[in-house]
C-alpha cells in the first residue's frame, strides 16, 4: 500500500510561511493498492489538490475510479468534495461511504444547496456518484484492499475510524476522537491493534487538553466549546497500547506552527524512548508519500 | 481579543457578499462571538432577517458542525438586505448593487466622510451571461428581456463604482480561464480595470485569487497590467493577507 497526504490540518486551513513544512489543508489522504486502485480518506481542502493531480491519469479521461470514505461530515472533512474535479467528469466512478450519519446523501445534498454552493445539487456532478452505507458493508473491498471500520460517539456525533488492509499490511485512520479522561476509547485501540501505520488526530497538546475548562476549548474561556478531540500524548498512548509499528500525528490545530508541531514530536519521541518502545513516530505532512 | 472584544465591549458588523461556503466558513471561528457582551451585526442578501439567521444556522446543523449558533455568546443581530438598499453602520454609509453570480451576490460601497471603498466579489462581467436565480448565456435566440437585464445591471455596476477611491475586485480568472467558464460568476482584471478607469477610480486591487494562481503569477500579472496602462494614474495592486491599506 502507498499513501500520500494532501491535507493534515484540523478545523480550518492554515496559510502562511509558518505552516509550510507540515501543511495547511484540511484532511485528505490518498491510499493506493498494488494495482493503483484509489481509496480516499476524508475530503477536506486537500481533496482539491488530489483531484487536480488525478486529472493527468485515467480520471482526466473519464476512466477513473475512486472510493471516498468520510470519518464524519463536519465541514472540514467534506469541504473539498465540491472541488474534487474528477467527480465532475462523466465516465468516472466515485463511491462514497461513511460519515457516521444514516443520511449521507442528504448531508452532501445539503452541502450543494444553492444557498451555500453554486452546484445546487449532487445530480449536477458529471461522474457516476454512488453513495453507499457502511452497515451493509462491514467489509468493503477496494481493489486488493479490505476496509473495516468502527463507529464511536464523539460528543453528540458519530465518527467512523477505518482500518485498511492489503495482504499482511495494514493502516488505521482515526480522525477525530475524544478519549475518556481516564483512559483510551477501547474501539479505537481495538481497530488499531497491531497495524503497521496509525494515523491519529492530535488537535491538542496534552497541556491544552488538561487545561480545557468544562465546555471550553483551547482558547480557554474565549473559544468555542470542545469539539471532541485528542492530544499528541493520547495518540501515542493508543499506538503503544495497540502495538502499532508507526504513528503519524494528524489533524493539527490551525494555530500550531511547524516549530510547535516539531516540538510536540520531539517530546513524544522522548516519551517513547523512555518507555523503551520501538514505536516510530512522525507528523503526517502534506505531500509526503509513504509505503507500507 | 486583545482589545475591547476581549472585555466584551466590542462592536462589529460583517457584510457578506453572499453565503457560498468559502465566504462563511470562518464564521464560527470568530473568537469575539464567544465573549458575552460583544455586539455583532451580520448583513447579507436575504428576503428577511429571520431567513438570514436560518442560513447561518443551516451552516452549523449537527451534520456539519459540533454545535449550533446557540453556542455563540455575543449579541448577534441579523439584517437581510436587497440589491439597491442603502443603510448606515455606525459612521459608515453603505450602499449595495446586484452582482452577476449564481444565487446573486452583492457588492458594497462604504462611504465615510469624503472617502469611499468598494468591495466587489463574486461577479462575472455583465456581458454574455445573466446569473442569479437562473442561468442565461447570450445566444442568437436569447429573450430580449434577458439581454435588457444584462444591460441594465451592467450599467448599475458602472454607476456604482463611479468616483470611489478604491475598488477591491474579483479577479479569480485570467481572460482565457474566464472564456472557458463564463457561467462560474467570476471576473478578470481586465473587466475590473475597465470599470475602475471608466468610473474614475484611482486604485484597483485584485482580490479573490484563484487557488492555483501562485504568488509569482499574481505578482507578474499585476506588474504586466500596470505596465500596459503606460502613463495612466490608476494604481493596480494585489490584495495580500495581513496587508492594510489606508484610503
């Protein structure tokens, strides 16, 4: 399996020189199997740039296929969908699943409503777009890849975590999750168990998470209520607990500049080393390609 | 938040050109909304105030966001306006005109003392299409009523910019991109510069840049347009994040 990050930022895109090494687009990950079959995890703004890249291949000629999986349907995870150009090209085949809602088509239709979008309706997408349910597909085949999932509550919402396997290789994608104060969410640890690569959100630092007053966020009393996110330390804990080989921190806070991300990773490396673990850790970075 | 908004004594007014996603996606992340006492007026095109509030509430329905407008602590007021409306916000006199965009967008002219500034995005030129509730491209058999509307609205825009000090304008497209996508409801520097020159506006700034217009392209293009104008007094600028401009 190969994967490439097109967006690694949480909540809002981050622009400016301070965000160039990690990247500023909202979440989107491209996953390919050995035959180049395409799986996409979330469609934040990164999906625009992925779509542009795809145009030079079969997707540009209306002969492309893609399977898009949403972790959930909050804006930062779907905002790139109306800008994913392959979905406008007749002949392309786009399958869409997930979102943690039982009405994904309505949700995406609402996104295209003329009040909010010039697209007006999903029916204006030129490609063959099929919206499917995960319940009927506990195991989803995408080429040689086999996708399983776990759905867990995150505040009032449901979020879907994915595990993708090809042969004996596996990756797990968790974005977003709020772990209980006294431990880790068991479904997440179970889904990630023994995988080669874990992509886990880390919106907060441990200190920020600890100092969140009830119902208030990173910005303290000045910010919005917590959306249900986890920290760098919790991501590390999940990886250690689940016996993961490699962890990539993902969904960084829009205020978190490159140097601050690096500092977080250095601190987590020290923790892993002190624990005598062999876990490999790094930040997911836009543009980076990874072979599993 | 370091100033009066941090103390809950701030007052602000947002003018929205329209409510397509790229124009409202930062709304819920505006920190002064989370301090009780701040007063914020939200103005956008809407048939009535309540409808406007519904549009913003719809953006944050539970499918799309963690919490609704009820999570905001500031005192919000909603004002639905129509093209042609004039109103005051504090010391500013605001007027509006209809733009050529799917769903219709509004341009705002802000007059303050002797100075005036125009915010004009998103809009196609009023030449070969009429965008709004419907969608009409000029063809040999186009209904003459539509052609007359294109003419009328175009003239209104020309009148609207007349004598302003500063025009911030939708230059999403190059000319070639515009020709390929006239129905998208976006414009070019060429059309903006035409409006500025015809209206006697001394300063024209490119805005609403295409996501694939790299810094070097934008800077190069801006220089080219300035060169092409030769001895003209029109200043051509590029709106840049973090930049402030005195008018």
